[in-house]
């Protein structure tokens, strides 16, 4: 995979990117790659189902798990 070098990045920009990476529990390198990939993919029109699939895939990579809320919704509606 090719490397990209960006010179003369303002310190304030680096600080914001580091904070963003920390919020997403990623390294700065991973965060920058994620931003670049999202920007490159954003130039292509995606359907709502493709966007939803991408969100589900991203959530599946994280440490949290998400259960099925069908039973909770049903229970709430039956009140």
C-alpha cells in the first residue's frame, strides 16, 4: 500500500485530529485513513441500504454489542 506524506500541517489541526482519533478509540494513523476512505467513498452515490450496511459494519468492529430491540418495542406498544 502506498504511503502519503502531508507537510506543514498546523499544530491546531493535528491536535483536533488526535482528539477525534481518541474519541473513536483509534490511532492517529487509523483515524486519518478512515477520513480519507470516507471522503473517497463519499464521492460515489450510495443507496440508503449501502449506508446502513456500512454503519452496521463499523459498529460491529467496536467493543460494544447491540441486541435486538424487537421485544422491547413490542412490550412498549402493548402497554
